[in-house]
């Protein structure tokens, strides 16, 4: 365990060693729910998605012949309203952790001895011996002027829009090779008002806080500098590329659905421009240097009529519990029918160019609309680019986009401008996974089938080809705006919440983090299948997908499950590509994935505190040779936080993560985390605050 900042060096109200330690180990866990997350995360991050029936009530998956049957949209939509009872799964935080392997991890440029698993009450970043961590940028840090000082008791929307936002998720640090300059890009997924603000005295103050919360969403671009290769990065106040993208930033729609009536509102009768982005979760940096970001749980911000199409996305009902409709009518399409289509304008992949802070960012309708975790691009042999995407909802789907045009080489202004259009035109597919073992062998208890693997083949089923819908009864715009319904119609495989989906830049194989699905096999919900092989899947799994012929544009693929996650000390259903379970670090709820320069997989988690009783972390997983499947924990994040956006610069001796929602179960007057400033509760001095601040940190070799 290493802290770069010795607490005795910190400005402001100092906490001496024992006092600081008392801040690091705080109150017992409380309020945990079924599944994995705390009650607060469930409420604020995804609007209690797990407390509602999973919105995929389609019969797809029960009857294979639906693939070839005529598509009856009316029948489908009529069926979408049928209810399935929510199933409550009990269970408290899990048992003792298995000991981590004691051998140094290798090969690679970041050798480390795995850290021991960290109990979920520890409010600290834990890294291996020989490494230390430092904060690069925190919630509230000024981007444009040091005069924009952070004071959580007196924030305004105008100030927040000039500061680093809340709950950083996707992250990249795009460094000039061997240089001293770079640019940091981060998503700001959602807000934890309970710990961000003091209780509002009246409705005016509540509305001020709502506006601040709105301005805390979106994305940040910030210049970073360092003194030389291998040294820590520092962000630059007033850097020329610095930018905040917020729910007020104007975006242009691209692709076949741009301008369609489904995207038109009273504010934008052309259906071509939209204010803002929010609930930006994961993402990916493109080969041409732009950043893609997924609009994920956008449903929770809107009051809506709850049409069948909206219900398929969880829109309607109790939406807008943040009260944004109090400060902007577009969030209430019931009271303001002119905004009935406003929810259709979210749920997209957005693309921003961090090199040009004046450029208008875009939303790509060709990539479909769903609860986009993110998108990651790989270039095929022939230059076509492919984007892999997961829809993070229980029983929802995996998608792939293939560009019509091929990428132009080089980084000239002309090539770059062209490549920024690649995601505007192309074909969209959804995945069907076919196991190669008999259904009778998939028992749901994690027992491997007789061929020794959960594996099989798969098909990329077309939804849009050459700009035309291939889904009977749906127009191209309907397929792209109501993409989940299109996936239902063609028999896509219902997955256990596919989050990050990333191609390995070295091998081209694709890794899919299925974070969990505690409804799998429960009641009327779909039973375990070979690609989602555990009933009541609390701990998640990771699938390795290999495109036919190694061609990312192929329409068929092979797959196998790399990891069936959990704590092997207490769960015999775990599997680590055949590596001895007793030698791995326990891991639960895989969420984001990344690769180092050698193509070794790194996985960050979201949900360990509520499932295996440990803080979330970052894990290295070799994919080749005798070490294949050897999960080794590299770091652990503070109490009640999630590990996001891992960036592995192994050649530079650096690892970056975004620490999201530290201390989320606390309250303004009862904070559970003091990361990263670790000063006395409630104090604000010398730029440090005695409460949690979601932050980007860098881990470096000493
Ligand atoms: Fe925002 Fe699916 O995690
Ligand atoms: Ca098999
Ligand atoms: Ca995520």
C-alpha cells in the first residue's frame, strides 16, 4: 500500500496518522441490494434497473424459429407490455477472500506481486509494492482558470461547467510518444447528490443543485504535461485543448436516422441537432484520434408516456427522479408533448475530437440506439472499421457495426476529416451465440459440459445493410432508433449485461465483459445457456470471441468463455480458462477491459463490495501460454467506489484508472470516503475537501 501524498504534507485541516487511518476504515456496509451494487448506486446510476422486471420481455430466445418467422410489429409491441414479476434475490456481502498468488506477475513491463484482496471497508487506493499513486484531476478541479475554485457548499452550474465533472468513467490519456504533452479525456456518468451537496433549504436551492448536477454530467478534455517519459502527468489549467462537454453542448446527428421524425421535437423540428449528452459510461479511442462515448442509462432522466417502444428501454413510469424537469421542460414529455421524442435523442454513441475544442461533437445513428456501454473500434485487413458494442441491461444484446468506407491512412487534416465520417455509414449487426454442447449439459450450476468448455459458434445477424433495414416491418430509422426491438425480432441472444466489448489490438480477438445477471434462470426469465451458463449469475463472466478467419468484418464467429468470475474460495462454479482457481485473485462483476502493448488483458470491476465483500479493483489476465487465465489483482479502489476506464501504458510504467462514486452510501453529514484528499470531514482548505471526490489517478513504478 502506497500513498504518494504523505498526510503530513497536505495543506488544510490535517489529519494525523491515526486520525487518517480512522478515516480509511469506516462504517459497516449498509443498504446493499440484490445483485451487486449498493442501494445508492442502483438508484442513481441506473434508476433501480434491477428492481424492475428486465425490459426484454420479448419471446425471442424461447423459440428459435422466430429468426425466420415473419415479423409482426403489432404482435411484438402488444407482448412488450406483459409483466414478469420482479424477483428478489437475498444475500449479503460475500465470504472470505482467497489468498492471492505470491509469485511475481510476468512477463511484461509492469511486473508486480498481486495485492491481497482488500475488504470493502477500506477507504484507500492499494497498489503493489514498488508502485505508488497520485491524483491527476478531481471532481471540481478548474479547467480554464484557477479562479474557478471548488466549494461543494457553493457550487453553481456556471462554475461546474468550467470544472472537472462528477463520477468519471471512460478514460484515456493520449500521450505524444516519448513526449511531455498529452490530452486526457474522461466521461462523467452520473451524480451522487446525497454526498455532493448539503441538504437544500428550499425549492430554489434544490433547483440550483439540480442545475449543478446537470453540469456535472458529460465529458472533460484536459491537456496534461509531464517532465519526461515515465514521470507522473499533471493536468494544465487553461490548456488549449481543455473542454467541458455538458448536457447543454450542441451535437449533430449523423447517419440514416438523422432528421427522421422520430428525432424531431418542438425545439429541433429538423431532428438534426440535440443539446447535450449524459450518462456517458464507457467508450473507446478511435485509430484516428477521436473519442467515442456511450450514452447508457439515459432512461432515468425522462418523464414519458411509456409507449411500448419506451417501455422496452425502461422509459416512463418513475422517470426523472432527479427532478431535472423542474429546470428544463424537455425532461418531461408528458407535460410538454412537444418533447415526446426527446428520449429518442439519447442512447447513442457520441464522437468528440479532443484535438479541436471548437468542433461540434456528433451522435452516430448508424450505430443504433440502446443503453450503450461504449464502443470500441478495430480496423479490418481491408481497411473497413468495425465498432463492437454492448447493451448493458439484463437479457440484452451484443452489436457490431461495419463501416461502408475504408479508413484513410495517416494523420493529415484531410485523412482525419474523412475518417471522422466512417461511423456515419455502414452495416449494423446483432449477435446470436450457439453453444456446441447439448442444452442438457448446461445445468446452470457452472458445471462444465463434457467437451470441457462453454463454447460454440455464432452469427452476426444483419439489422441494417447498405443503409436499408433487413428487419421485416421496421424502417431503417425504426431499426436505428428502436434497436432493441429489432434485436428481439431477429432472434439475438439474450446476454448477462454485456458491458465493455473490446478487440485485442494484438490478436483481434474480442473480449466481452458480462457483468452479472441475477435474474438468469429465475422464474419466467430465460434459463442458463452455454454463453450465459450460470443461473442467478451474481459474479459475471468474460467471453472471448474470434471472428471467422480472423476477419473483423466476418458474419460468423467462434467463442468460448474465458472467465466465470467469483471467489474460488467460496464458489466452485468459477473458471479461469483452465488455470488453477486456487492461484488466482478473486474477481467479481467484470465491467471495463483494456489491453497492454503485449495484448495482455486487464479487467476492472464494478460490484465486488456487494458480491464478494471486497473493494473493486483492477486485474491483469495473461491470455497465452501456461499463464492464460491467471487473474492477478493490481490495485484496489477506495470504499464504495468502482474502478473505471483502465488505461495501461506498460511501456511507460504507468496505469491510470478513474475512481467513480467513492463513498456513495454516505450522506452529506456522514461521508463514507475521504478519497483523494483525506482531510478532516467537512473541511475545505488549500484546495482539499473533507469528502469524496471522484478522480483520475495514475499508478507509477517507483
Ligand atoms: Fe455504466 Fe454499464 O456501466
Ligand atoms: Ca461446449
Ligand atoms: Ca461500466
